C-alpha cells in the first residue's frame, strides 16, 4: 500500500498512475475519498484490454444450447413458471454452476491471469458433462466472464494477471440437463483497501436482501426496492442498464429484474418461477460505458463496481436459492 507521495496533481494534468488520462477523469475522486478518510490511495491503474486466447473447444459428446454454433440464441419465449420435472433439472444445473464457481475461485491469487481462470472454469464445466453457457453466446468468446475493478460486467478473460489489491467478479453459467444455471460473485485479490472491501460486502448484502424480498403474491419491483435502499444507505449507486432475468431452457427469457425501484415492474411472483438476481453496485456514478469490443461494461467514472448473482426459485412460502453447493 502506498502511503507517501500524495503530491498535488492538477485536474487537467496527466494522472499520477501513468494511464495517460487527465487526473480528473482517472484517480481524482478516489484520492479525495481516501484523503478524507485518512487512508492510503489506491495504486491500481485503469483496466485495458489484454490478449484474448483462441476459443476453447467443447468435446462433441457435450449437449449444446442452440446458439453454440451460430452465436445466435433462438426464441426466448419459454415459460418462467416451471413444473416439478423442470425444477429438478434447474436444481442440477444451478448446483453445478455453484460448484464450478467454487473450484475456479479457489485459484484466485495475484499473478493468475483471467484467461487461466477461464480455462479452469471451462475444464470443470466439461468434466461434469455440461456446456459453459457464455461460450459463443451472441459471439462471446470465452466460457466465463471476469470483471476486474471498474469493469461492471461481461469482462472478457485475457492475458492480464490479477494484481494485489484488485477485486474480480467471476460470472459462471452452465448448461446441464437442458437448463442454464447462472451465478456470480466478487472476490478480493490479496490485500484490498477498506473502501473496496466495503463495496463488496454491501453488494453481497444487497443481493441477499433482494432475494429475501421474493415471496408469492409479491411483485418484481420489491427486489429493486430492497436493493436500492441498501445501496443508498451506504452511499453507493445501483447500475440501471443491466438487469436480472428469467432463466431455464434459455439463458435469458423475456422476464427482467431491475435492481433499482421501478414502479412499473408489477409482475407477480408465482411458485415455480425461476430467475436471477444480480445487482451491480458502484462506488461513484451509476452510469456505465461499453467498450468497443461490444462486451466490456465499465463505470462512467472509472471507480469500482461489485456484483453478486444467484438463480432463485419462487416457492409456495417464499424463495429457494438454487445456485448453492452440496
Ligand atoms: N452471466 C451473465 C448474466 O448474468 C450473462 C453473460 S452473457 C456472456 O446474465 F455472453 F457475456 F456470457
Ligand atoms: Co444472469
Ligand atoms: Co451471470
């Protein structure tokens, strides 16, 4: 952790971190926060695209979703309410997603590249007889999404080694028994500053509060109300451009789950519904920006973002989290 050298940099001068950006567009706000709290400033430099390795092959015996060859998913008008047989298959897919997540996350440490994490996720998914759902979904080139620091979501695994002090989200989705199971979590890499640790913990709590808001008779908007209230309480912002979604035979059904309070989200919860809750929460602005790779979503101000995701089932009495191990 850097404790010295809090030299003044002009707003329009190049940032001290070497990014080449103006200071006001790079570390200025984070430095001000750290100074106010008497903490050392963060040394992490903005994320830039690394080298993406060739697409990993999937053995022919693995059953594939419709988009695996073409990159284009077919119709998504599948029912969100599932019968017992479909729910049993959802349970298996979701449990596997949670297991692959745990196995992949165990390798997180400074120095490992996100491409190496993708290889582990890919191998573990295939070893279990499943297809890694991100692979070629709308052309996504990898089997895992890895979103580091100011990357909000859909980061493409590449040659960048994780650094001490980073936070990284792993988003694992598997296709097993004809169903998709989707989960993600943010991890700290080595020694992480207090503000980032707080961001990660508040986001985990926000996801749990969103899940706890689900019960039959309630409405989709109850989820966003709970999540947004918790983020506001901690002076953090909820991403608005990306939502949770219905899931099952297809990766994303038409059902949308906003993580902010949207009074129009009046769809009622019905036992048997399966969908994801996956809040993305930012230190600074809620606004996002898309890289020209067409995938990587970053915060509008370069400050950090965290995310947690579970696939859940509405039950007769409340909710069951499906993306759990054991
Ligand atoms: N897993 C992501 C979600 O939670 C979707 C990733 S799409 C991909 O909805 F193509 F980037 F993999
Ligand atoms: Co999802
Ligand atoms: Co996901």
